[in-house]
């Protein structure tokens, strides 16, 4: 047994040592942050880096056979990166694709990731199918028959009306998220090619909500869907617990949070994709330490009847 006087002094010394260690740990940006070679400052500056370099799962579960956060239900699905299966995209050259949402789930559109490799080229969608492409990594060169090229960097996008001949080429590597849908024609309306980038789109009013909203396509009648970019600061959440006739395809580009789909609550992070069928109750709260940003497909401007 220790003498009682020594016993009284040690806790004070110990406490001050522990406090100074804690101060160092906190000032270095995280007491419990898992050590990672790749997760450095330079990466956090690179937009959407986490989409192609996701945290696969908590390290103690990463090697657990059969563990995945992915879920597939009648009215929603969560597809997380450890479940991605890439295979050559038919029609494209040197490009691997992973379909994350398709009509087999009940959607009227597809959403897929396309990984373009060295000297790759896109193929065309089927006739009467419109296409939306958003760059999440690398860059590609877009051109149509006019011969004018556009260099599309991370955060830029292009909308292709149905049956518009076009190509995307890549010399090095690029990752795209692609949406395609059989265009719902309306008499006397046609859509036009649109090239743009998120940072050039104005912030829109969101009455009753706190998130920041940008729309990447015109809201006019010819367009039968739109792509929203929604930003939440940590702690912000949707006010409306939405239930609506529209369907959604979502890719979380940045951040972490909690997604409610029906009666289930899912922790989600950058790189996760979500399918929401019409009328599935849906709600999001941003958590973590950085901004949440997601990209969202939504069908609009057509009578659901
Ligand atoms: C082809 O691209 C050029 C340059 O972006 C554009 O001005 C033109 O309208 C496009 N053609 C069609 C048919 O959309």
C-alpha cells in the first residue's frame, strides 16, 4: 500500500498532465480522429474528394465479412461505396460504370457513376433519352457536332436533350455522375443543351428552410426534371418532413448526417447514394464538422396522372 501523503499529490500531477495532453490533441484537430495517410488538409480543399475516396466504414467493421451500410427496400435504397460494382459501360470506351439506381428499383431514370480512364470516350444514350452529366473528379472535354469544345472540371455539368449527338473525352481519369431518363415530350416544347457549373448558379429562396439551394437546370416547362444542389451547415436540417409524388436520386457530395427514409434512420456520408420512391417520408439533418452538400434529381413539370 502507498503512504497516504503520496496518494494525495499524485492525482493533481496526473490531472495536469492529462489536461495538457488533451489540449494538444484538441488543437491538432481531433482527439479521436482515426489516423489516415490520405485524410490531410490538401484533400479537404479539393472539392468532392470524399466521393471517390470515401471512408469505407468504421475501421473496426471494415474487414468484417458481409458488413455493409447498403439497404434496398420497396420505397428506398441506400447504396454505399463498399457495395459499388463497376463493369465496362456498353457503348463507352475505356470506361467503367456502376448503376446505383435503375428502373428495376421502380425509378423512371437511371443514375450511375462513370469512371473514365486514359483515352476514354462516352457513348450515346438510347433514342429519346435525355442525359445529365456532373463531374466529381478529374476533367473531361465535351463536344457536339458544332466542333466547339468545353472543358468540364469538377463541379461542372452538361445537360443533353434527347437524341443530341455528343461526346465526352478524357485523356487521364475522371469520375462522372450521370442521370438518364426517357424524355417526357410536351407539345411545342423542346429542351436545349446546357453547360454550366454549380458555383455560377444563384442561390434561390427557400421559404421556411435554412439550407442553401441551387438549381442546375432551367425551371421552365420543357424540362421534365431538375438537379438541385443543397447545402446544409452542421446542425441544420430540413424543416418539412417531406412526402411527395416526385422521385429522387441523391448523391451526397460532402459531409455527413442522418437521413430518414420511411421508418428507418441512416447515418450517411459523402459518397453515399440514395433512391427515394414517390411518397417515401424523407428528412435530412446535417451533422459532423463540415458542410453537407448533396446533388438531387427531381422530376418536375409533368402531370403525375
Ligand atoms: C453545340 O454546342 C455549341 C457550343 O456549346 C452550342 O452553341 C450549340 O447550340 C450546340 N448544338 C446543339 C444542337 O445544341
